C-alpha cells in the first residue's frame, strides 16, 4: 500500500490548535486584509454570550475556561471571564476579550468550540444530576465520541455533576479513579453468569465495587437474585442495562428486582440502571434506583449556542445589530438574580430583591499572563453542585437577567 493511501487519524494536534490552524478560512482572510490595510493595532472588545437556549432551558453551566486560558495565554490581550462551573443565562457575557483583533481573531472557532461543546455536555449532566442529587450518577459515554476528545468530554460531564466517569484516561487527567462495573462481553466470553461474577469477585481488587450486570441471558429479576445468591455479602449492587428491544416497563422491572432482593434478605444490594437514560427517565425511576449510568444523552446533548461578537472598537461601543454594544459586567445576588450593566456602571444591590451582589466577570489574563488560579475539576464540580442545591431550594431560577443600562 502506498504511503498516501495509508489510514490515519483525522485529529488536530495541540500545536496546530495553538498555531491557529483550527479555524474557519474567513478568519485567515480577515487577518490578511487587516494586515494589508494597516489596521493591525485597532483595539476591540469582544464578548462571548448566548442569545438563545434550547427550549425548556433557563440556565447553563460554563465549562472550558481552563482550555481557553491555555489557548489565549501569551497573547497581547486582556481576558475577563466567569469562573468555570458558573451558572449563566442568555444575554450574559461569560467571557470578554480585549486587545488587537489580530491577536485573537484567528482563534474564534477554536475557543467557541471548546466553550460551546464543554458547556453543552456539562449543562446536560447538571440537568440530570439536579433530578438525582441524592443518588449516584456515572458517565459511561466515551464510546459516543471520537477517542481523541474523550478526556475533554469526561471532564465536562464530571464538572456538570457526574460522580465519576468510566474513561481511564479521562479519569486520570481529572485526578480521579475510573468507575465502572462489567460488560456483557465478560459474561458471554466466560459463558456463564455465575462463573463470570465469581471471577470478577476473585480477580478485582477489593476497592472495586462488586456490581453485577444482571440482564445478559435471563430476565433481570432472575439474574439479580442469582447474583445475590452467588456472591452473598460481597455483592454491593446489580446493574440493569436492559436493551430497548427487551425493556418493557423499566420502572416495573426495577420494582420487581427490589422486591425479590428484599424478600430474600438482600436489602443491602443496590440497583444501578443504565442504557438510554435521560432526564425524564431519572425522574421516573428515581425512587426505585440507587444510581444511574448515563452515556449518550450527556455525550450528545442539546447545544448551548455560544457566539463571540465585537462590542467595542477603540473603546467606543459598537456592535452589529441584534447585539448589545459595549463592555459589560454581570452581578449576582444570593437568590440567583442576575443583572447586566455596562462595565463602567457598578451596583451593590440587586434591583429585584435588594440583596448584596457580586460581579461574575473577573480578570483571567492580563496582557497574555494568566493572573487567576485555575481550580481543580473537583473544586469546580463542588461549585456546580452548590448551584444545583440552590436551584432546587428556589424551585428554579429566573430565566432572564435584568438589563440595567
């Protein structure tokens, strides 16, 4: 086979991303034109925002700030940003970039891709976690995306509230241990459920939870009881991963499994449900499950549409129609009421409830130098969980911020 026909991976290298090769061609053309006409030092202010969420969404979880900081450091620009894991609403700038356009314009495609994809995954994870704050939520979705970006997807799902991820590399980069059970392949290759469960128990280290997959050859109720009788007190849980073609009423299946386990003295055995789980499934199954394994609905979520638009040129408010011109600040009170003001107009009380407020956009990069600390993924996840608890306490949040020009 000739070299030109050999298979390859169609992925961008870190170096190509940092060079600005991962861009739309019209940004390259814009750079060339501005250079030729002598507009290289014109200072612009651009903000990143969403002017529309998917139907039913009133908030999103900002994710990807750390990678954007890596992309933009050493550029002669200032960057203000909300914290990673911050809840935000439509119209609110989540990030502001100020400097010569040629310093960052070529990176618009890449930085929006990072923020939009990460935010969409984290938001979906958070929406599911909101319905099961008292239950475990494990992300099983790396098989849904290209392997080159699985650590990125694992990170976004974890930040959004998932208690763990199954991806080995993703978990390692997060500083976490991967979490998983066993595949159907183990049982099929061994050829017998009992032997496969026993082998798992005998071979795996003691810190690996003994959770038996119980839907391979018999119905879930029969295999769950079989697993409990095989592993006794070693069994910590059963996973029901029933395919759609065999599923029927999943709630009733889980109720039957719980009934039979309890009736036979296995009340300690927990039930984990996976396979095509989404928000409505978690709501329906919440009281009959102890945890959920979720893949596709988080890995392929509805998109949070983030855009970058210039809002000032040489410190003069100026934007295309349909956008709010001028640099801005976002203030938030303890009741999660948000207010957008011009950057030069500060407030200390919420116009809605008169409570104290804090600014959400803070300096991240000053003339190319990173000046803010980057929190760990676990610290960021904790912030998100605090927000979810608050949203649950409040019964939701106002979908629109207050505009205070």
